[in-house]
C-alpha cells in the first residue's frame, strides 16, 4: 500500500479525504494565542478577525467592537461605490479620472478587508458584514433619499391636496 488508499482495480489509486470536524489549531508562532482556526461557520466571541490576536479571547467588549468595525467597513465599501458612481457621471477630466481611480482602489481595499474578516467564519462577523452592506446600499445607492428631497416632498404634498 502506498498511503494513497487502495486501488479500485483500474490501476489508478484512489484517495479519500475527509474534512476536519473540529477547528484546526492555528500556527501560533511566537504569539502563543492558542486560538483555533474554524473551517465552518460558528457562533462565539473568541475569534480572530483580520489581525493575529484580535479580538481573540479579550472578552465580549472587544468582540462587539470588532463586529461594529466590520459593519462600518462594509457600509463604507458601499458608500465608496456610490461616490464612485457619482464621480463617473461628472466631467471626464484627468483629475476626475485620478480621483475615481483612487476611490476605486480605496473601495476595493475596504471590500477585501471585509472579505478577510468574513473568512474568520464567525457568524456574528458575517451578519455584521451583511448588515453593513445593506445599510451602506440603502443610504448611498438605493435612491431613497433622492426621491424624497425636501423640494420633492413639498411638491408631492401640494399636488395631492
């Protein structure tokens, strides 16, 4: 036997791999945090979000802070998308192109940080990212506030009397 499993008679070996059912220990290096890296979604305040040791097992306050920061970053990604859309509709000058490129780079950086946070597989972090994106979309790109500007609302109420 070659360690790859028994052959199935066709001369090709077969390998059976089973996913781990429990968290895998993370490489602790010199930090010694002793945290576990989850490969499936889980609930709990003891998690690592983006940075080594943060929030870790520092308590519920730091966990809630990390949730809030992920929510804000997701909303910011959507807000930057709205700003980008508005800039792209303005005059096509070199300075606008540079500004639009900088906004795009910032938006992508924030979006990738949100993605990395979600890769902690913590359900609270995942929900914070979803809520943040929803809030950012509603405030910046849904068009809700464009429909109900002060002047539009007054015109709407006077025509419906």
